[in-house]
């Protein structure tokens, strides 16, 4: 288990990510998946929550 977010996970948890973390986090996750960058969800969520 490496913890990297995938497109399949993003699609299956779309509503949860949007509801709990917001549209900005969802779009960052989608951008990482499309660019095929290896990032974990926690890295993306933490980056989004910073002021």
C-alpha cells in the first residue's frame, strides 16, 4: 500500500471529498490524477487547507 490517490478512488469517493474537503481539494486531486503525479490524498488536503 503506497497511499497514492488514483482516478478510480477519486471517482468512487467524489461526493465525500467534495462534501468534507471542498471543491478546491477535489480539483487538486483531479489535476494530480490527470498529470499522473504521485501524491497522497493527505498531501493534497493539507496543501488545500493552508491559508
